[in-house]
């Protein structure tokens, strides 16, 4: 029998100190806990060690001479009474919730379930079969890494440009990245990947989930997999399948750190898309992987009147119990680990409303937010909420507290409707383009609280948004019933691919309109990775299970695609060059500093300010926005007042050309056109004062005031 010492209850997880490993795991209702040590390749544990010490509900032991690389799991004893919320089953080896790396992934088998598969779970059929040969195993790791002079770029929110990307799909088909590194963490740190991101001009990458996740058995049975990764079961462990070098889980940790260090050197921040609202264990018929068998009643929200079943605000079968202090600690420890140990710069929280449900209603003053605001580490990183879940009252755009930004779904929907040609949305479009003050100003937040996006991983690509009226998800093998039916898309005259040059030209123009709108709006723009490459997914708006070329980015671009990529780069450059488009404060809609011109003016085609009847008219599909560059009530880091060009943005969602009278400007000045989505290759040109400009149908034009003696 291996000699052990009592160990310490903190920190939780497996901690190597150079002479041995301290193991600590929390379980309030367990009656007995055993540590199971596995040899590499073994189908059962070589040793079981009882955790005899229990401090504040934490079971712990110190095992001398155990080294990094040791595989381990737990067996937890207690009542199996689903009708009371307890699902202990010592026949199931369980994954340490604090595992820093996964040494063996899940292998699906009936033994992975706490009840006998094939029987009705309601029969309380306790499954006595051992799952040791199939369970995921944690591995002890040495997390030491040479960071050198790594420092977070700390890009101000108002200057941020986010690029949402899949850590595998971005590099999987890249011809200039070595074959062995494609689809891996290491591939993201290569020169071709970094060069591309720098040339594009973004300031942050938002990586889709990199935590260890489950490939659902039902997907494997269909020949599919969970490509997106929103099915987490390892909240401290990087997804090992993105390692690629067959060097094991420790390589995944080191390679991820190299990615962060490399991106930081180039001034690019790393934001993680994280899933703390639910776990991969699913509903009451799901597998027993970790938390369910460790302490089901503590970790999950269960139905008070039917403890056998879970509260499901996520559509994924369960919801983590944010009301319990140990569950909050678990999440906070995970977040802090990724900031302090992995050096990431922020998080985007999937279905964040579920994290704020204290009782049933979403509570923006919930314990989760209170703890983050008081945390000296987490309060200083970028925090982005997906401000909805699937429960009642879960749509909470605009309701998150100070310190948080939000994916602005209202922005997405309004911009899509305007360019689709819907009437009655021009007034709301103006509000969204000006930073959505109706959502954020009254609570003390700034324009950058709005993360503006037209497309994201969930839904149509930009190319498909202008090519399909309906979703085409047959490849997911769910009879086209999955994915949203509400897309606000328009195929421009034909469903899917077409050789019609008129339709193709219109689609390209519409894509330019969407991109121009995105980067000319106040707030923080987020570009879905692949949209700049004109990526299509053949009309599939829910490719969560498509780990194949339909999801991976293709880099062999034709002339039209290259032209569009250059247009995206141009719009990003324009945004970065003009402080007027990166405001730190909301517009006031009035003259400032004693000037006679308002900081923002909304104009109709006559060149005059929009009137109430114009705002209310359903037929209005054209809008001008004048941004006074010398009316910015902000200062730079040196205390100097920021002054920029005065800009004029014209948007025409109508299909016909509209004559737009350019507003008056000072003598010896003229309007210089910087961009026209109807003629993207046209060079800048000067238009004299008092001219009526032919604003082409379905187009966006950007002017600035220039001086020409």
C-alpha cells in the first residue's frame, strides 16, 4: 500500500509540489471518496487510495513520489436516490472537475451511464457495471512555462475589433501552414496565421470553446461530431484534440500558451468563448462523467418538486447551480486560472443569462456578477455576455451591469432587416449605428458596451445571408429541424449558388453594405472569421456538428473573393484611422463647445435633419448621418482633445438611386468620398459643396470634409 499523508484542502485539484501531489475534491453529500491511479493504457486502476481527511466538505490526501504524467480519477460513494437528487455510483470512475489536462478522453459505452441503459431511468435501475475502461481520466501536470516579458495588450474597448474564429477551422486548410500544424493550437502561432491577422487589422481573436468538450454519442453514431465544442466537461483543461503533435495533454497546454504569447507580441488580445451555463452530462438520462457522480445535488439546478429532473435554461439538459457558493468558487477558480496561468485577456460567456438566475428570474445583481466585480483579477479583463438563454425572461440585451459588454442581438436584427429592404426600421437603425444608447446609457455604460455583429458562428455566414432565404441543414441529419428559422436573410433573387451575373453582383454589394455598416457603427465590431473570405456553408445555419470542409476556412480565393477581402481590410483601416468612429462616450445630439453644429445629425435626402414624420414613415429606407469630428468630448492619454475629420455616412436600403443633397460645410471645404459600396474600386474623389449626389440603390457611401483652397 502506498504511503500517504493527510494533505491540504486547498487548492482543489491535483497540485504537484516537486516531491509529490496533493489531491483535493469537494463533495458535500459523499460518504466516502477514493483516489484511483491508472497506468498508461490500463483498463482499470492500479491503485485505490481512500481520502480519509475531510475539511469543510473537501476530501484531500497528499501522495509522495507521484509525478506529472500520472493518470487519475475518483470513485465517490453515497446514496443513489434520483428521486431525492442524489446520483452517487462508486462503480463509475469520475473526472476531477479541477483537472488541468485530460490524459484519456471519453469512450462511449453503456457503462458510462449511472443507470442501466435500455431500462427506464424512472425504474431507478442502478448500474453496477464498472466504467474504468471508458471513463475520461485527468493527468497530473507541471504547468511551468517561460513567459518572458509577455504582457497583455490592454487594447481600450472603444478601439477594439474582434475576430471570432474556430481554433481548428481557421488553420485546417491553410496552404502556407505546415501540414502537421494545421487545425492545431500551434498552427495559430505560425507566421502565416499571424501575418494574416495583422494584415486584416483586428485587435482581438475570440476563440470558440477551447475547454475540453464531449463528442456526443448520438453525433458519433451519425458520423458527426461536436465541432463547435459547446459541451464542456473540463473547465481547466485545453481541448487535447487541438494539440496535433501527439505529444499528449501537456503539449496542448504549452502550445496554447505559445499562441497567447505570440499574439500578445503582435498586440492582439485573446478572448475565450466559455460555457459555464451547463455541462456535457446532459439531462437525467445523460452520462455520469464528473459532477453528477461527485455531488449532483450541489452542482446542478434540480426541480424542487421533482429532484430527479434538472432545471434546463440552456436547451442542453442541465444548468449549473450558481446559487451554491462552491459552484461559484469552481467557476471563479476556472476563470482566474485561464487569466493568471494561461494569460488570456477576456471571456465571452455563452448563454450568460443562465448564470444570473438566482431563483428563476434573471437577476443582474446576482452573486455571479457581484463576485466578478469584486475580484481584482477578473474585474480587469474583458467580459462579454451573450445576454440570453432559453428560459422564460432570458432575453436580457441591455440589462447586464456596468463592467460588462454584450452581444447586441438587436443590432444584428435591425441591420439585417434594413438591408433586406424592410420598412419601418430606419429609426431603430439610427439608434443602433449611434451605439444603442437606449440600451446602455441610462445604466452608466458606454457605447462600447455594444458588441456589434451581423453574423457569428451560430447562423448563416455573411455569404449565405445574401444567398439563401431558408436554412438548408440536411447535412446535420435532423430533418432540417435544427437551427433558427428566423434569419432575416435575402437571397437576392435565387436560392443558393447561381451563375446570374446580376444576382452575383448584388450579393457582393450587399456584403459590402453589411461590412461597411458594421465598421462605421459606434460600439465594438465583431467580424465572424471566414466572412471576409466569402465563406459559404451551403445554407447550413447550424454547423455545430460539421467538423469537415463545410466549416473549415478555404483560402483559395477567386478574383471576386480577393476583392471583397481587400474591401474588409479597407473598412477596418478606415475605422482605426478615425476617432470619430471609436467614441468613448455617447453622442448628445446637440452642439458642443459653443459650436453651431451638432455632434451627430441624422439627415434626409434633402440634406436637412430628419423630422418626426420621416422617422415614422414606413417607406423611408434612406438615411444620412453626419458626425462632427471637432465635437468629440474626449482626450487622448496626454490630455489633448481628440479632433478628427467630420464624416458623412449615407445609407440607401431602397433598390433605386436617390438624389441626396450633401449638407453645407465651411467655405474652402468640400466633401471627399472615401468609400462607395456600389463602386468599391473607385478612387477617392472630391465633391464640391451644394451638390446633389446620386446615391445608388442598396449602397453605402462615406465622405469626409476636406480642404481645397
